[in-house]
C-alpha cells in the first residue's frame, strides 16, 4: 500500500471530511477522516450501523485511533439506550465478578463500571476474597443468571490459581456471556455455519477497528501472535471467518520474524514488550497491537507507562496503519463489552 494512500477501499462516499494534524510520540501524522453514514459495509457491531472512517497521513503510517472510534461507538450505544429506556423502561445491566485483589484487575473493573455509567448501563458487582471457594463464585454467578435486571455477566480474569477457570466460565448463562468466554460460545465461533451468541470483546474490537477504517480482510494473509483463549485464539478464528488466510505464531514458533513478515495484517497479543520489531513487518502491513505492558518510567506519575508488543517507533515507519498503545485496542475492548451488553438486553427482552 502506497505510503500516502488511504487505507480505505471504494465503498464509501465522503460526506464530511476533517483534517486534523496531531503529534504522537514525536511523529507528525496528518489525519483525514471520511465519515459516511451511507456505507453498506457490514459492521461487527450489530446494534446499529456505525459509519466507517478512513485516514491518510503524510508519514508512512496511519494511526488506527481506537480511542476515537470507541468514543463514537459509546455515543451510539448511549443514544440507543436512551431510546430503549424511554420507550420500554428497560435498563441494560452488567454484572462484574472480581475474585481477589489484583491491582490491575481492580483498575479494569473500575474502568468498566465507569464506562457502563457513561452510556446508561446499570452495573452490579460482586467482590470476593482471593481464598473463597469455586462454589462461592458459582453461587454468585447463579444469582446473576436468574436476575432479570442483569443482561451481561463478566468474571474478571485471571482467577486465583486454585480455581478451575473452565468450570467457572461454564456456570455463566450462555445468554448472558458478554465476554464470549463460555465454552459453547467459543465452540460455535470455531464451527463453520454456526454463530456464537457473543464474540469475545478484544478480538471483536480489533475487527471492528479494521472494519471502521475500511481495511479489507478477505483473501489477505494474517498472522496472529499469541494463542490465548481470550485474545489470540478467538482473533484467529474471527480473521478466518472474515476469509483471511491465518497463521498463528506462539512461543514455540521457529522463525517468528520470517512468518510475520509475510502478513498483510498482524495482530499481536503476547504480553512481551517490543517483541515485534520493524524488521518483522512487510512494508504496508496493517498492525494491531493488543499488548498492554507496563514498563518502568520514573518520569511518569504512576512510575510506569504502558507499551504494546510492537516497537511502535520502528513499526510506524514500515506499516501502512498501526494501533497505538494506549489508545488503540484497549478502549475498543470496553466499547465492545458495552455493545455486547446492549445486544444481550435487546435479545433477552426481544427488542428490535
Ligand atoms: N487491549 C486489550 O483490551 C487487552 C490486552 N491484553 C494484553 O494482551 C497481551 C496478551 O494477553 P493474553 O492473551 O491474556 O496473554 P497470555 O499470557 O494468556 O498469552 C500470551 C500468548 O503469547 C504467546 N507468547 C509469549 N511469548 C511469546 C514470544 N516470545 N513469541 C511468540 N509468542 C509468545 C504465548 O505462547 P504460548 O501459548 O506458547 O505460551 C501465548 O499464546 C497482554 O499484554 C495483555 O495485557 C489482554 C486482553 C485484553
Ligand atoms: N473477563 C475478562 N474480560 C476482559 O475483557 C479482560 C479480563 N477479563 N482480564 C484482563 C483483560 C485486559 N483487558 C483490558 C481492557 C481494557 C484496556 C484499556 O482500556 N486500556 C487502555 C489503557 C488504560 C490505562 O491507561 O491503564 C488503553 O489501551 O488505552 C486494557 C485491557 C480486558 N481484559
Ligand atoms: Mg491469559
């Protein structure tokens, strides 16, 4: 893909156009946003037809701005929820179960609650001690399963080591499994001709971001680095369902650089900071960096900052488009959680 060309294909008409110069980590990027309410591109978010966005830059890489897109999606969701409340009185509800006191998990749960509040989703919470039993967790899940005000249930991961993750995720009603982690939902995602009730939020957010920027997936070579149940594996399944040719790279892969360099689309989810170097990428590749890795930074208030799996400074000179960290996939994950919760409320109440 030529350096200054749009990543957008041909299926839109530019109805409004914004030019926003901005600066990221020393790189000047010039964004051109094309917004089209008339696009017939299919969205992965089923609740409404969101407008796709395209972007051009004067440097080699276009920023896939997850924060911006997530905000648009949240606004759409808030509008739809307002309408539902007004016409039916129904308030979508999300229950979050947190076991233990990991700092990062507490932060994620707090951010999810805040995001729910902002769009008008009621949130319910169960905080359980690290040493509680599996039965105790399952008891709380069962209560949320039978509570008609709760439309989505999320069990924050990772669980304490003594717990059997599959047993606990199995207890979540498949109809309220907004994380898409229930074995039946994952199984359906993997099967031809079957549809899961929910798609896991992070991989769904990656796909939605690609979709919003008009990046074509069909027939492309995709490499997913990482094969976890919550990101890498479902991301590979989604790419395959979108008709990409998918290769998975993991910690036993020989020559990961050589394999990754063949990809038109790279999704990395390893938790290894700066694993993917500029030399790993084919010129013009589209790079989605899922990694959220804290690195020491005495200059910042928290004492650390977050970086992805991809060496951004190198990759943005080679890639045609790339997600930043933070501000890329993370905010999309939250937006997809809200979207899944809204869809669930609509399905459970048989609303259109
Ligand atoms: N932005 C977001 O919304 C989210 C971000 N994350 C972030 O994404 C990252 C991955 O999370 P998660 O999937 O849960 O992590 P896991 O630790 O569960 O999985 C990591 C995967 O990466 C593979 N891997 C590890 N090291 C290498 C390597 N050197 N080369 C190739 N593959 C490697 C592992 O291989 P193997 O299977 O062989 O062990 C494993 O499949 C983390 O930084 C996490 O914080 C996670 C969820 C959401
Ligand atoms: N049941 C379950 N579901 C999950 O979806 C789930 C989980 N467990 N366990 C942990 C991972 C991680 N995860 C993130 C979500 C948002 C950001 C996010 O919004 N990140 C911001 C940065 C936030 C900051 O600055 O700290 C960003 O990338 O811009 C990150 C990570 C969801 N996960
Ligand atoms: Mg994991």
